[in-house]
C-alpha cells in the first residue's frame, strides 16, 4: 500500500512544482519591466530627417523645429506665434529684421552677419535665417540675441530635440530622479522605453497616482513611477546664455504734461495754412494742432508737403505744439501703400524725408494716419511704425498713430505694439455709420465710443490713449427707396435742422438728439445730431476711463459751444 502512495505523492508534488513555476512565470511576466524600445520618430511624429522635436517650456509641441547645418531653427510663423512678433521678414528684400527701441538690426537671408543702424555688426557661425522653398527658418541663436528666450538642443540618444525657455524665471514643476531610470511611452511596466533618464533634476509635467510624466534634462518626455521621484516642487529652468545677446535698451516715451487736446486741421493745399490763426483764436484749451501736411507721393517713400514756417510761428505764438500728419491717401498720385511699406529702402526714405521736414520746420510731433491697411502687408506697416519710432526717439520727436475703433477686422493694426513703440495712440471714435453704410445711423453713438475706448485699453496704456470726437454729423436721405448721406459740419447741421423744421428729441441710447422728417417731395430725412451736449457725454466717458486726452476731426467744423465742454473736460 505504501509503495502505491509514494508515486502519487511524487506526481502531485511535481504538479504543484510545475504550477508554482508557471505561476511564478506569470507573476514575473506581470511585474517585470519591458525593455522594448519605442520608435522615436513615430513617437514624436517626425516625418522628415530635418525635423527636430520641439519643447516650449514644459510643453511638447505638435509643431516641429528644424535641424539644419547642425543648428536649430524655427519656422518664422512659429517664431511669431510662440516667441515674438517683433521679428520681421522682408520678403521683397530678402532680409530678416529685428527692430528694438534704439536701433534696427538687419541680416540678409542666408547670411550670418547682422548689421545695425547704430553702426555695429555681429557675426554668427551660421546663417541667421534660411529659406527653403516657401518656408523661412530662423536660427535660435539669432532669436536669443534679441529676446529673453534661451534654449538647449540635443542630437544624441534619438532624434534632434530642442527645448526653448521663453522667459527667465518662469516657474515649472521640477523633481529629482533618485537614479538612472528608463522613461516610458505610457504609465505602465509594459509600455515601451523612450530613453534612459539620468539621475538628477527633471521637469514634472503631469502627476498621476502611480506614474508621472516628465521631461528629462536632455529633452526626452515619458513616464516614470512616482517611487523614483522625490522633492517635487515649483522650480526654475533655463537654457544656455547667448554670448551674442544684444543690449537693446528700454522703450521710452514722451508725455505731455496734463491732457492732450489735439485738433486735426485739414489743409488741402498751401493756402489752407493761412486759416491757422483764425482756427486757433476760436479753439479753447487746444494744446496740439495736427495739420494734414504730408502724404505719400510715390512708391519710393517720397512725400508731398504743405508745410510752412508761418504756420509753425502762429501755433507756437499761442503755446500750441504742431504734430504734422503724414497720410497715405491725400496725394493725387495715390501710390501703392504696400509697395512702400514692404520695401526697406522705401521705408527708410520715407522716414528720412519726414525727419528732414522736421529739421526744416521744427514741429514737435509726427502723426501717422495710414488707412485701409491690408492684412496681407500689416506686418510691414507695423515694422514701419517700429522703425519710425526709433528715429523719433533719437530725435526727441513725439510720435502718434491714428487708428479706427478696434474691431475684429482691424486687429492687424496691432494696437499692443503701437502702445509700446508710440508716444500716443489715437482712436478715431467716429464713422460708426459712414457714407457707404447700408442703414442710417449715428456717426458716433455713446456705446460705440465707450466700447471702442474699452477695447483699446485692453492693449494700450490709458496714459497713451487719445480718443478723437467728430465735429460733424451725417444727414441721411431716403429718396425713391435709395439711402444716401452727406457729412455736415456742426453749424451746417444746425442750419439744416432749423430751415427744415426738424424736431429733435434726446435719445438716451445714443446720447444724441435725433430728428426725422418727410419733405413735401417725399424725401425722408434722418439725423443723429452732434452738438455740445453729445460731445459732453463722450467726454464724460473719456474722463471716467482716465485716458490721455481728446482729439477732434476737424478744426473749423465745430460750433463755438463745443469748445466750452472740451475746455471743461481739460480742466478736470
């Protein structure tokens, strides 16, 4: 009997041992860490050998950098999106430009030497920008010369990778790896290995219950178990300092003491200057006059001029500054604005011509009134403003810029940049309804003015913002089912209202007097009148917003009582 039991026991023992071995294998398989490596090109979404993995601060970007000629580059559009819109690509001239507060830095695309209007030059060991097909790539060495951005690049242990640090002292979550450890594609022992992270500081992007996503010191991203991390806390990481970093200086501005009261003075020709004394004698509290003197006359940056010494003498005798207007629409030649602004030589010539006029006549300021700027060349327009601001800053000339009321369709005028480079930004707070409008309405209702100021203040400091009010209104006529309008000066509107017996009633919605009447011939008249009371309402909004002052379009269009409410605003 005992002899029969013994084999059974042995068999059972073998089964148990085999089961234990199998169970151990299952457990080992379950709890062991795979050594399978991830395909890093697929992992990072690389489809081209020139592409480089791009990190910005603690974020892995979907977009890619480029690794060209053993240097890291960034697509020009990504530079604008993630770094700075102050870099300018002059496609017409084949140049890359950076304009700071006091100098313009220019480099030919494909070249490594950067020249400055300050007279110095800097040479890099690779091209500042490279054009491949239709894509402009900008060197990170070049970018970090002019910005607070630093970077670190890596080309070993996988594909080329670059990490840009957008500002010094930016806080991220950091932790310490206790030892060298594999980081994985996903949280889990069976997830593929991305790379081996060395012991030391890492960036912690995301913390979960058992695993955390980290960026390693050599710019690889993946997951590690939390047990390998310690000392997770806010910290600061930065890239390598650029030995060629340029000291750009600070943006400075000229500010007049007290509020601005600037009247636009439409000249229309040399003879128009003769009206200045009469204009000034009627205006109360006016401290700046802006004659429409200069206009683009060709695509080379030349200008027509109506400036006279007598005008300057008359204004200065009354203690009034002159801010000469330059526009892009009053010259009979009507040159192509895009052609001027897109050419470095034309921009420089335009600025040189304006400076020569200022040196000749001694006016205090230049007012830029460029209208109908197309979105396709908006970057060139803003670059012109930057370059003009350098010249004005160096010559102690006040620079102001006229703008439409901020709307989505004119965002490309870039009020934020204007608020940095200019001394004053003027919002033309009128033309809510204009000659081509499909419906009759106010030229400047109170909500239109208030909203315009509020939106402008989101981008421009109150100390630099001036709101322009209209000294005119529109008479709307519906005749035979067709709507038309004409602009009337304040006295002209009052005369029409009186002569036609139009009854006016105050409209709280617009803060204007509204009137309408059907004439004997069947024509239907409508008018939202601009007068002293409606101006007073607008000035009240401006006072409450604490902006820099008021402008008026245009001198000579006003009724005498308009100056009383403006003078009251100026005294507060």
